[in-house]
C-alpha cells in the first residue's frame, strides 16, 4: 500500500489518457501533435516520408496529429516545397489520412497563408500580398524584397479561398481544422499593428485589424458546418515592441470565442521577428546555419541572427500563466502548448482546467510519448530543448531529432 502522502506527491497521468471532445469530435486521450512544417513534401505533395513520420506518432498513441502548414492556395506557401490545398493532391492526401485513421489517430490540418512573407518561386504574381506594402524578409535570397498591399477585392478573394480550402480539406478526411492566426503569418499580419498600416476598415483599431480573421473564421465555419471542430492558433505576444502583446491576446481570444471557435491554442512569438520566444532553450541559430544551403540566407542569418534569435532559457510550462489568462476569459476549449514534457506538467495542466496538450519537439525525441506517459508515472521526455531539430527543417529528408534519431 502506497502511503497517502506519497500518493498525493506522485503525478497521476490518468486525466491525460481519458477521452475528450472538441465539438463533435471525440479523442481517445488529451495529446495532440502540434502543427509544424516537416519539409517532407518536396514537390508540394504528401510523401512516404511524411506518412511514416506521422504513422510513428499514431503508433505511439497520439490522439490527433496535425499536418502543419496546409497552405490554402499556391500563393499562400512560404516556399514551393509546401503543400497547397486543391484537387491536384486529392488522392495522395486522402490515402495519407486513411493510413493514419487506420492506426487510430485523428488528423487535423493547419490552414495557413504566408501573406507578405514568402520565398515561393511559383507565385502567380511578382510580389506576395500582405495587409500593407513592406519588406519581405524571407524572400530576399530569392530576389523578392517587398510585398504589396492587398486591395479590398484581394481580401474578398482570400476569404473565399479559405472557404474553398476548408470544403476540400473536410472532403479528403481531415477530422478538424486549425486556422493559423499567429506567428507573423498572413492573418496575423492583419492583426498586428507592426505589419498592418492600413487606413481603411481593415486597419487601425484591434476590432478593424480582426475584421479579416473573423471573416475567415466565419467562411470556414460555413464550409464545414456547425459540428465540425475548428481550432485557432494565436500568438500570446509577438515579443517585439509595438507588436501584439499579452493583453491583445486576451481580447483576440474573446473575439474568436464569441465568433464560434471551438478551441484556442495560445502560442507566442513570430517567425519573422522573434521566433525564440515560442521555443525556449538553446539558441537555434547554430543549427540553422548548419543546415542552411543558401549562401545568401547564411549571410543574412549571420548578420541578423544575433538580433532575431534572442535568449530565452527553457523552463517547464513557460506559457502557463499567460494561457491561464486566456482560459479564464473564454468559454471554448483550451489546448496548451509550450514546455510540457513531463507527467507532472501534464497533470498540472489537466488539474487547472486545460482540455488538451499540444506537443512538438518532445514528439521528435519520443514519438511514443503518450504510451510511455501512460506506462510510467514519473515519465519525463528525453528532449533537452537544444533546438537542433529546428535547423533540420532544411534537411533533404525533413525534420528529425539529431540526438535521438
């Protein structure tokens, strides 16, 4: 018999392995693979490598895996190695999702658009489109130095594009859709005062800057129906002066909640200005320099890297307090992401009312994390938050954990 005091101090992962629901979707446990770009779609189509990657997670017990960065159109891709949604990949995508279903995992697709941040060599126009004219930092090595401002007609077209992509994604078998409202990408560019300098009804106040994101949510909801789960990934803060901050995130979450989102995933940072705030741990710059092939991009990284990649030491549950603020302000489900890698942390999140947990780096080192968590009360991920995996996004075979692969 275990003494009562010892029972109370031992983390119990039972709640993490109980069933949960998002709208009408039932999940077998509370673990969800976070959306990341694995660089396993070299021709813009699902590959055997991508399938094997996510099948390992399904075998490891993940309740739902997320296919990261499913661009809603060709011009929404950051580069031409990313998928964009359309009939040209229907058969490959359907077969891919069916394999994951067969292994017992639900599948979510992250709806993304790069906006004015792109190095896509297959753009249909000379420059990518954002809320305002500005610098396209990602495109500099490809000679795409700037982005143009969207017209009102462009905005209407984008809303329809999200609608059409949602119809397609539901039809090929995705069980849920995650709309990317964060990390400095297209919709976030409208939300942020740093990138949105419009003078019309889509710029100025937060309510105006949220007009397009809320229109997109409404269009996607119309496309998939009332019982289909829609998730929102947002940035708690952009981590730069004058950008979106923690107070903005609360108001943004309340707007999304009122508009009918089913779950919110509060991440942080921006890929264009301060990515380290979302990762924490060792600086990712050395790994990015190691795997970057472009001489121009390596030069840019060496020059701008010390400013762009700041130091944020790792600590468990580093977004906990800020995410708690969101949870207290909304009625929808809450999905925690950010530094959860032990049963003690998983249990704490469940005890404080979070509904699900998204995992990223820890699944690269431990693809069977859900099963191992269930089998060992004192489970702790092997991930040491070195962030070397981030650099491998540029590897020919796609992302992997360099230490435990």
